[in-house]
């Protein structure tokens, strides 16, 4: 359409027969003000997962998602982009990841740094910050380092992923230049 591309995917808040699953964002669940830029943290997301009693695997998954956002500069990582689903039995779970995109513009009001902080920072991350976040999530250092290695290996393959998905070369290179490696 006019040189623009669109991405469509199946909704995760619907059952296979089309029934709606109740979904709440971190923003709604914690009564946060979406309009307050950089006021909230990934640590608050971890705390929410703990409050909901999801357990270690969900916490580990949220750590993985937060660190991926740091690596790929998904700096539009606000509190409406973390969500929870309730099934028909009334049990909550972490929703699938969504809105995970390269979003970095050094001149942008919303994308010049992350919207959610990690280890007290919204930019200028160092390896120690990622490890500190893992520690907050009660992960062993070796577990956090394994997640960092896993994400780093995937990010290293970005050029191939972009080619396979038909991302124009200039756009793929712009994103790659913005990625962080640790």
C-alpha cells in the first residue's frame, strides 16, 4: 500500500473458537498513569508477576523480554506493552510478548530513551545493570548471563532474520546500528 508494509498476526486474547480472554495491561493492573513518561520500571513488572503468584518461569520470561528490549532498543516499552491474560477459570498468566520493535529516535520525545527504567536507568546501560536486574528478579548470575547470551546470539542473526522477512536493507541496517550488545 503506497510503499508501506503492514504486519498482521493472530490475536492472543481470543480462544480458537473466537471467545475473548480478559486482558489487563501492567498499566491497568497497577493503576499507573500512562502519560507519565519514564515514571515506571521493569522491576515493577517483576513485582506484579510476583503479586500474581506466577512463579519463577514467568519472572524469567519477563527478564528475557526486558533485556531483549534493551538490546534491540525497543524504547517504546511502556506499561501498556506488558499484559496479563485471565482464562475462563479465573487464572492469570503473562500474555505473549507484543509490540516488540526497534523504536529508537535520538530526537524523539518518546523514543530517545526507554519508557521503563531498568536498574534505575532509561539509557546508557552496562552489563552490570542487566545483572543487577536479574538479581532483583532472584535469578542466579549464571541464569541472567545465559539469557544475555541467548539474546545476543539472536541479535547477531538480525541481518538474516531481516532478509528472510523482507525488511528493506537500509531499514535493517539502521536498526542494526542502533542495537546494543553486551
